[in-house]
């Protein structure tokens, strides 16, 4: 491991944070930042860094372009890599996840079953409970009375659906061994439907109370994993590819997400990954009250800058 990274999940409705889960999008920014901050010294045109996410112990191998300019190496931000839902193009950040199974739950399939029946508000739902970097509850959209092709706005305005999804999330979490997740931001809820835009499967994600404009990185990897597992809810509506290394195109409200999965001879997923981008947007100082760094220190009104 070359670098440790701790993801902190902000809570929009409270002055608290959570550090129990991973975030693949934030992970894409870690190595460029480490080079900019002098934590990693690039020595080749491509810099490979092994990163440990301390939240769950997730290990990733991340590579970025660091060409030599005037005798020094810099992070290259310009490029032609394009991501659905993100304006413009940029240099690629290639991420390979090495040990994603059971990031928070007990194993890839925490119940040991490819599908489970979970009861919420008196109704039985067939779901796939899976964690390959992100705990997910995967359910057919039609089982919740929607098509799975609705816009983010339409789903956000459907209060009856949102109530049902939350009840199902709480019940599924108990079955997954996650306990009471009322105040937690996991598991995520993923509604799936047959693809309509040339991808492998169509998705709509609740994260968990807001509808995602696209799909999270590790959620996409987990959906791709479920898709290549025969008998899963995802496999019943989507279309997996063939071969030991597959690129799985996951449709979401603003485009397509390409997830990579590597399978062994038995068809089990042994590695996964994706390509993201990162751009240098701003640089500044954050001032933190002295008593935060030293709780025993009497406040003087002075701050430490970070």
C-alpha cells in the first residue's frame, strides 16, 4: 500500500459525518491530489499507486498520467476520456478494485443466497442482496410499480414509491446483517429493468433517500457483478456478456457507465474496475478552530489552517 485514504460522508440534514462506507468517485481524486500535495513522487509517464480506503480496508490499484514537462512531472488533467453525465473530457483515472467483496456486509452475498424474499409493509419482494464494494438491494423496477425508465424528477416526486423503497431498505438491511440503518446511508437501493440504449441493464438508484442522477462507481461495479451471476435479480432482466473479462455497460438516467469485471474459470468475479476522470478545480485553505485539534485547549479564537 502506497497511500491511505479515508472517505467522509456528509449528512445534508445534520452536523454529522459517516466513515463506514467507500466512495469510488472520491477515490478517483485521491492519487492526483497525492501527487499535487507531494505525498507521491511520479517517476514514469504513468504513475501506479496502491491505495487503501481505511473505511473498509478496500485495496485499489490506481493509475494516472504524469508526463514530464520541462524536467518535472505533473498530473495530466487534459484528455479525451468522456464520462456520461460529466461535461467535457479529461485525462483518464484507471481504477482496479482488488478486494471489494463484503465491504460492509458479511461477504459478497451476506445471506449466502443469490436471491432472497424480503417482507416490507406486508408485501413480499424478491431481491438480490449483494456487496461488492457497496451494499446494494437490487429489485426489479416493475415489482415496485414503476418501469425503471422514469426521470430522476419523476421518481423524486413519487412519495408513495419513496416510502415503499425506504421500508424495503430497512427490512433488507436487517436480513443482510447490517442492523438498524435508519441513520445510515447504506444499503443503496437499485431498481433494474431491461436495457433500452444498447447497454447490458438499466438502473435507477436511491442513495438511499435521494434519486441518483447517474450511478455510483462502486454501486455500478456491484450491479455488474450481480449481472454476471446466474439467477440474480439483475440477471433476470439484463444481459451479461461472455469471457473471463467483461465490460458491462450500465444504463442510468444520464447515460452509460462502463464497469469491468474479471471472472475465474468457475465464473466467479475475482476483480473489478472502471475508468473515471479527475480535474484540478480549486486550491485554498480551510480554517479549523484550535479546540477541534486539541479538545483540551481553551478556545482563543485562533485557528489552524489546513
